[in-house]
């Protein structure tokens, strides 16, 4: 593509800049339009972007900066920068703005089956994020985690909070102990200096009678 044409296409973006994410081919990421997709390669559009494959289809992955651009840029600008047609950009815009419909289950309705993609999200993400992407409740996600043999995410979060609190308490005790040790060391040094001065003064006054007697020649004789 001509550099001038490329700059002209990118100039239509009003809320950038948009940075191309670095992804290795073969990894699986979450697309807001198509769900879990496999990264294949970068596109050759004016703004290069990872292409994701699912069910034989290859399209740019709507996530990160592209998802933000779809929500706030015009479909024409998105189509020009990412090398897609305007109808696809409009479809992406509707999909990204469409609120997640939570899957309801009543006594009369049969259980809603879990898909393989849902299980992958539950294994990789936190409770709240998995519930948001699957459209299920937190309770349903916890039950599914237990059914898959995974630890309860709620207890994991509680242990994390408890661990952080304990670490903060230990750090506070360490700071107080260092302060007390420093104060004690300073007090001991002052006591030693006071003792040294007192010892010197006591030795001086003990020597005064002998000095005076020597001066007047009346030093008592030692022994018989």
C-alpha cells in the first residue's frame, strides 16, 4: 500500500492512537464478536491486526484497541484502518454495544448445557470475568468449577485477601520492631556514655586527697 494512502486511511481515526498487540500464532484469545478464536497471523491492513480463525473463517480479532475503536470510531474509519468492509464494521459495532443477556433457568425449563468454550473461560478467568463472558451467575460458575474439579474461586479470592492482610500486619510489626530496636540501641549508647563520664569523675575525686597531701608533704606512709 502507498504510504500516503495508508496515512490518509489512518487519519480518519479520531480517538487513537491504536497499537497493534503482539501475539504469537496458535494461541487462543477471546473475540467480542466470535468468542474464542485462534491467532493465525497479522493482517496487511493500514493498521496491522491479528487475524483469528474460527470455523474456517479468518477475520481481525475484535479485542483490545480494536474493540475500543469499534465503540467510539465511525464504521467508515474502522473499515478503512482495519481493511474490512463497512457492513462488517457496522455488525461489529452492534455486537460490541449489545448488552450481555444473562441465561435464565426456571423450574420448568431444562438445564442450560455448558459448552466447551464456556469451560475454557471458567478454567482461565476469574469468577466475575467468567460470569460476564458466559452470561451466567456467579453461583452457576462456582458450581461448574466444582464439577470440573477446580478449586472454588470464591475461597481462592478470600485466601488472597487474607494473605494480603497478614502480609500487611507482618510488615507493620517489622517496622515497629525496627523502630523499637533503634530506640533501644540509642538508649544503651547514652547509658554507656553516662557511665563512662561518671567513672571518670569518680576516679578524679578519689585522686584529689592524695594530690593535696603530696603538695604539703604529708603523704601517709604505707606499712609500719
